């Protein structure tokens, strides 16, 4: 899963930096947006919805806005139902 990380050491003095280990220095802020996932497996493991007919990953709660004319003919939110798995 892709993650967005933030460096929490910005603005610290050098003496303070030596007290901060790498695990504390970087903390997970949020998961990558659904549109960044390029495969069904990545998409569905990230609480997103994969549209097989469009080969596109979208937010599960934005299905209607993403496909206003019903372009997505086949979709899944389960990794086990990805094509080829």
C-alpha cells in the first residue's frame, strides 16, 4: 500500500535530532489516494473500488460521480475477485 509520510524533524535543532530515531521521525499521515493505484490488487487492498472495464481505481464512495453515465460495467472491492487471481 502506498503511504504519504511526513518528516516530523523539520524545525528541530541538531541536538534534538539525535534524540529522534527514524521510526519516530517519520509517521504515517494518510494512505495514497485511490486514483494512484494502477492494479486491481493494489486498489482493493486499499479500501478502494476497482473498475475492471475501465481499468481504473476510484474511491468507493464516489462511484456515481466517477462514472456518471454508467461507464463502469464491472467492479469489485475484493482482492479475491480481481481478474487473474
